C-alpha cells in the first residue's frame, strides 16, 4: 500500500500494522535468484509428466479429484474437493509433509495447481515454481525478472494469485503486464505478450483463466489513471483475440461498442481524463453450459465519485458483474453491486457458479461477496437479482431493494462535506481471499473481516496528478474520535472470521452503529 498507506487513518491501518510487526521481525531475505534454475537436488525436467489440460478435462474434474486443474478447481470455481481421506476424525493427526522456501518475505496469495503429480504455483514478483507435489522438490523455476521499480505501481504488494494451464503450457501474468506462456515440462518461455500500456500504472496480480483456447487476463491499477478492461489471447500464439473495456472512453473518440455507449450515459464530467478505473484485477469465471464469461469489475478512479463524475450517475460498469460471450467478448448483461461507487467497493472478489433450489425451483446462479458487505445471488443466465443480505456489519446502506436490486443508502453514506465513520472499509468485508461452496452442506464458506474506516473529502480540494495515486479521499487521522474509550471501542471491533453462509436462506448479519464525528 506504498503511497496509500501513509494517508490511511489509524482505524484502517491498525490491522496492517498488527500483521506487519511479525513480518518486520523476520530475518533478512536470502538473495533473489533469476531464471529457470535446476539445482542438483531437483528432479530432471525430462521426468515431469503433463498429459495436457483442456476444457473437457476441467469440466470433468471430479473424475480425477487428486488434481487441481484450474484456479477454482473447476470452471464453477466452487473450490470444493470431493476427496474425503482427510476428515474431522483424523485431521488432528496431520503433520508437515514438506515445505519449500519461496525466497522472498513478501505477500503470498497464489492458489497452486496440481496436475499429474506436479504443483505449479507463484510467489512474489510473479515468479513461477514447478514442484514435485509428493516431495516438494523443485522441478523448474521461472523468474520473469520484473523491474523492481514496478513495485511502485502495486497498491497492495508485489503479489501474484497463480497460474493457468492449457495443453502443454502454463500461463502467468507478470506484475509489469506480460502474459507469458511456459512449457509445462521445462519452464521455457514459449511466447510473451505485453498486455497494457507500459507508460500507465497498470499491474497484473491476478491468475489467468483459459477458456476455449483463449487466455483471459485483466489488470490492476484502479487507484491510478487507468481505464479497465479484460483481454483474451490465443493460447497457442499469444495474439489478441478480443478486449472488453469496462468504462467508457473519451466521447469525442466514440465508444468501442453499444454497451459502452449505454454506459457513457451514466457518467458526468470528464472522467476519461482520470482513466475512470474499473480494472478487472481478479475474478473471471466461465460457464461452459451457457458459454458465458463473468467478470468482476473494480472501483472508480478517483475513488471519490464527486471528483470522478461530478453530478453523480451509476458510472457503469464500475463495481459490476458483467457477462460476456466467450468467443467474442460481446456484452450480454450486467448487474451493478454499488451504483455510483465512491468507497473503493470493488466487485472483483471471487465469483462462484452453482445450481441451487430456490423457492422450489432449481436456478442456475452466480454468487459473490464483494467488498460492500452484501452477499449476492444472481441468475447467471439473465443477471436477474435473486437475493442480497449483508454478511458483515455495514453502515453505508440498510438493505438491497428486491424490486430494483439497488442498495438503499444511509443519509450520510457519501461523506459529503464531513467525515463519516463507515463499515466496511476500503479493505472490504471480503477481499481477494478465496471462498468455497460445499454441495454436501449447501453452504458457502466465506472469510470475512470487520474493519471500520473514516471517509472524508480531501480538505484542500482534489488535484489530479498523472501517474500517481488519485483518490479524492482524505485519510487524515484528525477526524478520529477524541474520546479514548470511544476510539478503543472502534479498534477493538476490528476482527476477521470464517462464516458458513446459506445462499438459499440467507440471514442478515447484525448491523452496528459507529460513533458520530463532529
């Protein structure tokens, strides 16, 4: 959080500091290494078995439960494993089988793939590791040698959430914007494609997905001056197949398609000067039955809608789930979780697909718990709203209107001209952390967090700075409660928890009231 953290209020920073104390007490990192290295103790690359991954194999993943072929295991990304050897009766007997050092004491957020006895995963700086899944021995390592100065553009550390597999290749998105195809058996580069304008503060931290021979990848950078999009590249050649922009560009240049012409009507001012935001930095899910790709869209740039789109508007497709045709990237439908987003309430959090019996009818649904605190269930064929209840305490809205599918905001939610304590914070009620759905219990297992934050306009007015963080929000600590007990009560309320959530019969989490700040 390099440039942002120094402005965060004590309330939001408390969690970060508590986690950082342990990290800072660790010994210095070992020297960084580069390239495809094969130590003498590792298994020869020629012994790596990789029979290839395709759509049918991912669709039939349950027939080979010992593998983890895609980011969420299956296209539905439910992250449920049918393996049952480990259970509640013997889990206490588990011990460490092996460990492998990832060299750097930096953020680790990857979901490893396991394919035919090989584990493919990533560490900081987009480094890829292929390990013997049974022994932890290194088979090969690929370091894309991302320039360290690029870390300046990474809002939330130089993390990477993993790789994708297709055919005989492994795919990784690098922090500096390359989409790289690697030979699965050796780690050798097959092709490399630059996915964004290197003069802009884009980054890639998310894992690619591969659909029908096309590698999908988005980017981060919504705190800067970027315009979000998702791209599809040919898995064999690295050539661009299609691209879908998530926010409209300069009206004088015309919009790329009818969907963006529709979206343009929901913006005001000169948003394109600031990029607009809307980066697709994590969630992308494919439904092979409907042949649709669902993407989660991020926050606006700047955060503060007053600065980004004076006069308001929904600002499509910010904080939205958008359905696209897999072959062409053509718009099909959208649902916006936070119209006129102004709190960094992204909808880039993990998306899951399932078939649920709701009101006596089996519905093909899409589920998401985005940052704003509501758990959404939508019809994934049409985008129709089914339900939304808050899974953490929230103060910016009271409920989601079942008739309109829109949140009903509280009077002071938009922090116009005064400081407003708010739940959730920019960290969200749920962030990048994976969640899972069990068809055995019918429950979603959701990691959540309760962190309050104080939102307020910048005291001296907003001034756009190209290539720098542009939030339009002041993180000053001068607005904290002066009463020590009141402040302690807020800080003591910071917590995280694992919830078992019923998506068919959801029950709203308890609302909290934060103290008023003069």
